[in-house]
């Protein structure tokens, strides 16, 4: 029933957008209609990923599932008009039942007698029923759609838009392919540009509802909304989107907060920005107001009724002949329901400067954040934990984009920065290094009010050195770096071995090599290897983890890769093997097959992180463009 209802809504939406095109002003006769359709299908089978724990329903519910994900992208344009539509669908042809989960937990458990076994099985079957009530549910829904009018001076769009204001302190709704994330603002978006000989002005305005992707491919879970959290125009922006449903284990409720499968409440937003460019200097003003309905999680950000964020920026595109600089200062105010203690307004300052010469370059970044939070989506972290990292802003980290060791609230109350110099021997060969130092007050303690004290402080040093080398007549490339991280708490931390100030330690090696071995054949080697120690939240002893991939590419049509991963933490499988084949029979068709195992990990891209569970099984991806 859910698939049919969503499909009808999608067809109605398509008809409405088509009508909008038909009533548009007449276009020139010589303007041609351009149409592109991209069809992407993923078939996934998940076997036992070896993370099963006695009594833990979630570790069994992610095994033995099979599903198809389909993404249909349609883009049409004629003259200044653009129309885009993305339909996402999920169909699950195999999934565990509550009885299957309970039986597996009974099989690996130990019980004093038959009565205890029956009671345990009954309780776990109920838990599994609740856990599976918003997983492995078939849906088809209009994930993204936009009708826009674009000229040199004006951009007007109705529907979904990716928007970033400034460097992400105020708003960052964008696509991150590495994390399978695509967050947009669904509503009205307008940009106007004014130009004279010496002055350029850009004005941006938007209003609507936030719209993250609703399905998590790694778990089969979806975000469901309820009519109680879609009042007014939200009923239109959420038309055809996945809904919270009642099951045998989760009865329907009048309010989303009390409905066990309602895991998402759309946030409304009004935002805008103005940029004034005078020669090589650009002044910017940005602001956003996020308004929530029912709070679905109790943390300081998601429980706020309104979040106001504003910033002022200055960017200098040329300092002398080789330098650039950027500075942005922001303020933030969280408003909570009456009766909740007020939180003092937060603020943030981000600074970046570069100097690029033929023989050397330098990047310097700094930040000073106090009670400055990312705009976390109104997601129930209890009902949809896989979506807990969805956020609508990305305060810069000043670290490498893949850094995953800014733990807990590291970036909400911190001062520090990084210097990254490089020496260039020629256009293809260079050596680089970086040194970062940070003092954070919300990493080893819960400190939402950002109280600066020695007891709350963590001092972090992060350093690395690397080489980026081109060879074989510039057709080959090698990037190798070695890094370390020292993170010490200001107070003594209690461990079984005694007190210590060590909070985190890491030594890492990263490499990415592409070497031609024949005319149409290339060899690729890529890997990350880390020695880690985490006093709070980690095992008592240091552990090693990493991965290595060996790949061979035959021209642009065929690629084969074999990978090995490992993790020496206690209670976790130590080895993971996998293989990946990519085949491009034509420019319009790409096929990819993955089979094997992958370890669970936290992956971060530019301050946005997602926890990926371990995987064992197979995945076939096909992308067709026509």
C-alpha cells in the first residue's frame, strides 16, 4: 500500500511540474529541448556480518537481507528553464522476521531452564518487531524535484536546491557522494546578480523545509514522517515522502513524538545572504533561521524550537601577487521551550589564508568556536540512529577532510588551527607537511555550555609529512603521508592500569599510487593503516586497523580490485576480504560488482560523519544514461 500511495503522489507531482512548464512564457523557436535520463539500480544482499552479540537485537536484524534500490533522475531543459526530478525506490525481497531474530538470539544464548528460554524469546521477538517496524519497508518517493529559471543575472527555483552560505557556518545543504548524502532545501530559492564595471553584488534568498535523503542503504532503515509534524505548507513539501506506519508491534499515535515509527520531523528554514565585491575584496553577510515542530530527541540542538545563525565574512582574492585570505565571524542563538534554562548565545570565528609561489605554498587555518553547534536535523536518534549525523551546517574543522578523531563535541567549543606548508620541486613533485594544535573543552566531557576550564580541556597536536610525486612521464602518481595525533586530557582519567592523561593517540600511514605498467594497463595501490589508542570509549589496549586495495585498470572500460581490511580490537573479526569489478561497456552504461566483507567504521568528510556497520555479502550497481 505504501508503494502505491507514493507512486500516485509522484505521478501527481510530475503532472503538476509538467503543467508548470506548459504555462511558462513562449520560448524562441530555435531553442531545443534537452533531455537526459539516468537510471541507477543497486541490488544488495547482506549475509551474516559477524557482529552478533548475545541479547542485542540490532546485531542480528542487520543480517540476511536482500533489497533493490532504484534512483531515476530526469533532467530537461529548454532555454532558461530547467526541470529535474529524482524518484527513489526501495524493494526488499528478503528480510529477517522478528521470530528469526529471536530464534538466533536464543541459539547463541545460555539459559538456566526452558521457562527462562521461552520468556527470553518472547521478549526479544517483541524488541525485534519494534526494531524492524521502520526497516526493510518498500517505498517509492520523489526524493528531489526542481523547476528553475536560470539566466546570467537571475536564478529562480521551486523545489529542491543545494545551498551553502559562507564556509558552512550558517548553512550547508549539499551533496556528499562519499557519504551517500544529499541534503537540500525544498521550497523557493532565488539568486540575483548585479554587475557594474567595478562592483558586483549577489543576493541570495530561500525559504522552505529541509529535505535529507530518507533511506539508509547500509541498514535498510528509512525516515518516516507523520501528519502531526507536517502542518501548513509542510504537507505539500512532504507529499509522497515515506510515512510512519503502524505495525503489529507499534500502534499509531496522534503525535509523532509518541509514534514508534515516526523518526523525522521536517525543519522549516528561512535564510539569505548578500555579497558585495569591490575589486579583489568581497564582503558577505549570511543568516538563517531554523524552526522546529515537535522535538524528537532531547539533546541541546535537536530540542531547540528555533536556531538563529548569522555571520559576516570578508574574502580577499589577491594579497600581493600570490596570496588570498578569508575570515568569517558568526553568532548563534538556540531558543528552547519555556521552562528550559537558557543557553548563552554562541559565536565562531574562522580564518584561512594561502600563499602560493612556484616553489612553495602555505595554507594556514584557524578557528575559535564557543557554544557553536551544527544544525542537526530533527531526527529521533532512538528510532533512526543511522541518521543521527544528518546536519544542515558544517563548521570548518581546519583539518584534513577525512579526519574522524574530533570526538564527541570537539568542534563546538574549541580554539586552534593548522599550518600546512609545501615545497614544489616542479609541477608534479612536492613534499608537504602540516602541524595542528587545538584546545577543546567538549571532547572528554559533556560540556554543552562550553565552560572553559583546565578540568574540561583537551590539548591536541596533529602532525604529518608527505610526498606527492609524479613519474613515468606524468602518467603515474604517488601520494604517501605519515601522521600522528596526541590528545591529552587536562584531568586524570581512570583506567584499570591506573590514572592517565592520555585521551587519544594515533600513528597512521596513508598512500595512493597509480602506476602505468603497459599502454592500456594501470596498477593502483591504496591504503590506510593506523595504530590507535582511545582511553575513554575504546579498548584498554592499543589496536591496529586499516585497509589495502590493489587494483588494475584496462583502459577506461574495465577495472578490477582486491582488498583486505583488518581490525585488532577484542570481540571484532580481525580480517575482511573483498573484491570489486567495474565494467563500462559503453559511455552510457557502468556496471559495478562488489563481493566480500568490509569492517565497520566511522567515516568523515569535511566534518560530516557517518557510522557504517560491518558488511558481508554482495552488491551489484548499474548506471545507465540516455
